[in-house]
């Protein structure tokens, strides 16, 4: 790419341009209108960075069809695209005054009477934080972000509650088979259990908070270990439908113990069919089928559904911390910690394996013990 002419005003505020995406209103088209505007941002940036490459940019182009250089070209050039978002070598100096990218883009008028989809809003939230410093444990614009803190905050602001840490976020939603099938707003994870997470933007890029010394940035997605779709569903996941009086309890306990979404309701469905009065032949009691001695140690009444749900939340939180994954935590909930430790995984008990598969299926996951 040609060096930036000294007479060209500096492009210093890309995050403002991405903030403009928050005003995009998407209903029936889902993320497509968002990506159309993102492509416009990318094309405008490319035209500013290399004006000889194109003379016109269609503001209605779809992703990947613009004649102007894409954001990838800017990233690989070394030209700073936002605070801390650079490619390789340092760019040539440019003159002031600064020109914001948002000022270079023709404003898009929102459609009257429509509102952004949650995924569109989450993407815009994350992109609006480009340039915010990475801070381990950070989860807000004022404190800075780590990777999972950015994800939780961006989606939380859009009304989608996610767990706090990456390996728990990895258990939410439905698995996407490959990067080719990923949609903007899907979460991309690295490691199993995950040690890093980003938000997929489309066209092979993601926004993430990478590591200490860097900032929230846009970069190539590379080869993620797993991709998950966390878009809200119109109905309950799988066959789980919590009674209206208990749905807020499941939600509150899930948030209090930072559990994967729908885990508690799925366990209640598999354990008792949501029956608060259930008693098993082995003596397990209530909606969450907790043994009396375990309930006593937790200080809960297993026949009181609210207490039982919170008791199960505490148990599952402990088992997730101990074993590191939802399937193993479920196996321990069903067969006991000792059995999981003895076999180094899900025990070879048909009942336990069926139980784990049932709950994972209710959560929207896949069969984890066959094959």
C-alpha cells in the first residue's frame, strides 16, 4: 500500500465510526444491515489510506464486494486504524487537523419504528470500545477489559446475560460447525477449556481484548478451537420450559453463581421433570433431586423449589470449578465426585452417560459420551 501523503488529514478516531453502527436498526435482516454498514466503514478507511486504489465506493455494497481496500489491507499495512490497532511497521507522519472516520461516512437514517437486534447491538457495543486498554479482570469501559469481560459487557448491554469467564461462556448457546458457517456475533474460543474469547465480525475478523499491554482491537480470527452462537431464541432451548413462577429463580441463581445459561433448568428437567415434590427410590428429593444429607450440608430444604435451585446452583458451581467442564460437572452431580476422579472423566455407567447427554441436549449441546 502507498504511504499516506503528508497532506492527508490523519485518521485518528475509528472507534467513533464504529459507534455509529450502534444506530443501525436491524429487524428482519438480522446482522446483514450491520455488515453492510461495517463494509462501508471498511471501504471508507481503505479509500482514505490508499486513495489511488479507488475513486468511488458504493454505500450499499454488501460485505466483500467493495472496490475499495478492505479493513484487512489497513491492518496489514502498519497504519494505525484506531488507538492501539496497528499492522506492522510504524506509519509515516501525517499532518493535523484530525479527521474522524465517522465524519467521512454519510450518516445512515434509522428506519422509523424499528430497533436493533440484540446481536447487532452487542457487536456495536464491542466495536465502540476499540482502543480501550486490556486490564486483567476488567469488565467495563472505565476499568478496561479482559477478553471475557469485553464479551460479557457487550452482550449484557444488549440484554444477553453471559457468564463472566471464557470457559463458562464456552458452554453457552449452540455450537457452530466451522468458521465457514459462523455468523457475525458468534463467539470464537481458543483452547479447551477456553483461555481466550473474541466476537466474530465476519469476513475472517473478530474484535477482542487480546492481552496485557494491548487494547481492544480488530484482528484476524485465525483458527479458533470452537465457535458458539449465543443469539437469543424465540422459545426455550431444547425442550426446557421453566414454570413461570420459577423462571426468575433459575435466572437469578444462574447469575449469582455464574453458571452457563439454561444449565439449572436443564438439570431440573432431567432430574424431576420440574416436579418440586419428586422423591426418587434412592431418596433424592425435590425439583433438583438433592439427597437429604447434601441438602443439610448446604443449609437448604430440597422440597422448597427456590432453596433447592440455589442449592443445586452452589453444587454445580463447585463441580465446575473442580472439574473444569459442564459434562464433568454433570457427571459428578449424578454419580459423585469420586466416580469422576476414579475414571478420569465421565464414568462408564449407562445411567450417568445418558444423564449427561440428556442435560447437554436440553442445553442445546451435542452428545458428549458416544463415539
